[in-house]
C-alpha cells in the first residue's frame, strides 16, 4: 500500500504543535492579549484554538500512580507503578486483561453497584483467585493523584458473607495535601472504625462501597469522580457496523457501540479533538476526505467520504461498507481523543490490543495517536506488538512484563539486564519481545499492605 506509507510523511507534527502552543503561552506571560493574537483568524478557527489553548493550560495530572492487588482473578499479589503511558506485554493467558479488569471493576462498582460489578464477572468465586488455599476475599488498593493537587489512597476488601453472598469487609480512604492528612475514613463490615468527617455515619450497608455512599463529602467526591470516570475498551466493529438508536454520546461505550453518537457530540462540542481523529484516519485510509455523523431518523451511523478516481465529488460510504480494520482504528481514535464535560479532561483509559486486525503501517499511526493522547490522558494498554513497544516515545520504563507461573500472574518492570541491553542499543524492547528475552525484575519485593498510605 504505497499510498499509506507515503501518507506517513504527512503525519501531524506534534513537536511543531507543541512549539506553537508554547509561543502562544509565552505571549500570554508577556502580557500580549490572546484575543489580539487570534483576532485575524476566522471565527470558527478562533473558537477552536482558544478552546484547545485553555485545555493545554490545565495541567495534565496522572490519576493512578500505583495499583496493588491481592487474590484478584489470576493475580495472587502485585504492586504495579503506572506512568502516563503504561504498556503491558506478555503471552496469551498470562493475566494482562485481569489486571486491566481490576480497575474496570472499581469503575463498574462506583457507577452502578458492587453486586452488579461482581455479577458481570460471573460471581465472587470467579473474581477471587482460585488456589489451594481457597482465599475467600480479594482486595484492591490504589494510590491516586487528584486534580486539586492532593493525593489519595483508596483500598477495599470484598469477601464472602455467611449467607453465601458478598460484603465489603474493609474499606479505607485517605486524602492528604503535601503530606498533611485532610480526610481519613475506615470501615470494617459496615461499622465505622475511624473518620475525620463528622457526617460519616456509624453504620453503612456492607454490600456497597462507602466511597459511593459518602460521595457527597467534598474530598470523597473528588476521589469518586477520578475513579468512576475511568474507561476501558476492547473495540468490536460488529457492534457499530449497522445503524443504531440514538445515544447521549457523552462517552464511548466499551465496545464502541455508540460511536456515532460520540462523533456527533465531538463534531458539535470538541472540533479540535475531532479534527485530530480525521487527520489520523486520513493516514490510515487512502483517499479519505472526511468522517461524519449521519442521522437516519430513529437511528444513526457513521459516514465516510472517500475520493474515487475519475469522480468529481467524493463517494459516501456507511460504516456497514467499511473494513473491520478501518472501523476498529476509528473506534480506538475516538476512545483516545474523546472529551467529556464531566471528566474535566483528566481520565484513565485502558485499551486492549490496539494493534489487533490493523495493518502494520496503520498500527504505527495508531501508536502515534496513543502517544499524543497520553499527554492529556493516562493510558494503559495491552499488546503483543514488538513494533508498538519500539516506538521512539515508548521507553522500556513504560513496559510492564506479565507472566503466569503455575497459574499465578506476576506483573513487573523489566530487569536490569534487559534495560542495559536496550540502553546500549544492542537490542530494542521489540527485539527482546520477539526472542522471548524481555525478562521481568524478579528481585522486586511484593508486599500488600491494606491500611498504610
């Protein structure tokens, strides 16, 4: 596909875009009015650019700094540090999806109920780890950075109840500012052990997370908002190939099912981000001139505009006429660049195997988009692609190696030998992955501490 390779040369120049925004920011510092700077531009571009500059001025902050798990599915215990972009690599069945699902579990439990999150995963026995020791509970602990600049630690343990159902056995929340504790709440089996918030009740229902029940308390609400807006994706083109009923389009659903509604929302409210999607798609699909939402009465779909040799005007194609790879690429790009008024821009996204069913050259474009999106969102992906982890912006420190040993999943950074080989340019991370020589740092001590900060 020579046209596809040639289009790589026209890839959006992120460095130039950054330099332009930096110059605009410097003008602001020097007291030059941004209104004056943009006054000569067209009104629509003026609005779009100002909106984008405002978003740049709001500093991106990583949301989840560390994830600790105990007895979650195949994971006996792990403590995983996350970066702005974290890449999980490992064989099929090693437990990559289980790690991402632990964060998805938190989001599901906060957006609906704990019971729903457990039932979605076929019951408590399917969520807690299976082993000879027969653990009856599982625990999740998160270290969080909040938009206010505060730090938080949130953990909970869910186990079997006497009647065969499940209950929250322990739950802990701590919010601090520059090391000074502001809020601390502890519950065990629905009973308050300690709370710095006087309005926290002595007893709570033990079948729901107190973070959800106490979200009217301002510091608790900030943690709730950060965790409930996490989004996770495994894009499935068949779910949006045909026209579907209208949706609010506030955020993309897990498989991309409501993508037409999200595109409608982005066209109207987030033209800069939607423009980035169009630019990336034009590098993946040859002769593509545009993508747009198409209203079909009670339903809606996506329309692609593509130049055809010998035709004056571009031809129009519905999603039903496009390939799986094209639709999956679009779904991933929409997931990466979507915006929501309720999330304030800072969200964590998890995407499974973005390279799946996509042409290798197109996968390189998708990787560029992932790297760009990681400047404004925290991104967590799983992959089997050596080319993806060889991207110049994906360092070996971004990689977490997932292994399954006798049914027990470990998630660790690369060992010192692998890092040294890469540092000395003897082999790339992708080369090591191809040869199955990308080894985890097994010297790292794993200890799960529930209560401590």
